[in-house]
DNA sequence: AACGCGACCTGCGAGC
DNA sequence: TGCTCGCAGGTCGCGT
């Protein structure tokens, strides 16, 4: 459920709590959350204990912490190692004091070196286990580093995130490159928006919101999409994400680094997602009645207004 | 290259 | 009340 804004809120919250601290011990309560760490829980814990967290950076929905002093990794093995986190659908990273009872879906606990006024534990909580933690190498990148609003962009990127494109809020995001690659594809617009290798950070909910805002249908072929249309939908995605970021930012300095997936979205009013059978707000404002429609696309729900996001007639857009 | 689909998971609500 | 079923959805990998 977390899309880009939620992950960025976590990153910003986390960085002030963990940067510079050393991981003193690791409890793996559910090894399924380490599925992507091929060498297993013991290797995971063994590499983390004694390591120091240098930063928290993000690319798309991937979040990682570059590490120093990883005990079991030889110095010449790679430019660096990072603790990677993906929140999947329901993942949370929480800072907690030791006295706080374990969360129902607590999967991994990291204890950190003491720091004045800061919680001792970083907990990974995940109900549905689509997310997870794992260690990854940092590899050189020639495109200016991870981006993703990282506070200290490094010329390195987590190997497992190297295939992820920049997101629309990234200062280095290039619309021209995006548009060129978009036009080269023979696919539908929503599929392209959800392709993290083309543009990152957009999930099912924000894709629907951006398409609605731009008055474009999810199946609009990308290979004939006009530049102005592509720009409109990208700008719409940017606006939706910035709104969400602003809303999430209000709780930055609370004790929690909270990524309750649901709270990110449903506290806000959505214009498209989840509004099946309800009036299209734009049509209503124009004095028309049009009911939002839900359809299956890519095995998931897509919400559109049949009036302002029309389907093709006779295959022509 | 594109695309569809299954796998990975748990919880919740609807319907019977 | 208790069961099943559909749905929620990010990512990866495989088959076509």
C-alpha cells in the first residue's frame, strides 16, 4: 500500500533516528520477512551486528541504509553494503523503546547503540509479508546517485534498486527521457505508469488519481500519446504525491516513524480510487451526473469516469 | 518486447 | 454462528 509519499515520509523520519548509530543486535522473529536475503537469517544478523548506519536513502519505493563496519564483509568485496527495506503492502518501520510490547506482526527487531533521547529499537512490522528486509551491495552509478530526495546523494546505488527509474519528484527526473521511452512502448498508459523501471513510486491508487486528474483512460496507447497528455498525467502524479507528502509530513517528528499504509491514503479525499458508483466530482461540479466505474485491469481494480476519461471509440483515441 | 498470470501473504467483510 | 470466497496489492519470475 505504501507508494512513494509514504516511503519518503518514512525515510525522512528514520534518518534523524538512525544515522550514525550502530546495530548492536538483531532478532529475526519471522524469517519469511528475509525471503529476499538468499543467505538466510544467520547471515543477515551476522552481517548487521556491529554495523553502523550511514544514511537512509530511497529510490522509488525501495529504501536502504548504507552501512559501515559490516563485520563479515571483506573491505574489498564491494564499494559498500546496505540494509534494504521494501514495505510491500503493509510494512512499517517503527522506532520503539524497549518497554513497548511487541507488535502483533513484528518480524525483525534491530537494537541500536544508545543515543540520548532516542528509542533503542528499530522494528520491522509487516502483516502481509509482501515486504521484507535484506542486505544488498552498493554499486557505482553514473547517474548522480539514488536521488529520491536523499539528503546526501551518494554516487552509489543499491544493486537491487538499480533497475528502478527515478520518481517524478526527483530533481533529476527527466521528462524528456520518460516521454521518449513511453512512446517507444506498445502498451496501455496505466501499465506504463505502474512500471517502476519507467517511472517509479506510482502504485495503483495514485495511478488512478493521476489518470483521473489528467482525464486520460488507463488503456490509452502509449505509442501515440501526445507530449501534452504525457506531461499532464505526470504533473498530476506529482501533485497527488506532493499533497500526500505534505499530509504525511505532519507527523515527521513524532516518536514513531509510522507508515501505516492505510492512513496515508484514506485520511485524504480521493477523486477516483475506491469511488465505484459515486459521482465523478469533476462532472458534478460541471452540472453533469456521471458515476465512477470500476473495472479489472492488470488483475486489479481501476476506477474511471466514463465521461471525462472516455474509452476509445472504434479503436481511435 | 509485451503481457498475462501465479506466487507470495493475512485479515476482513459479504454471502450463505 | 461458522464457513467459504473474493478482494486488497507490490514485485518477481516464468511461460507464451
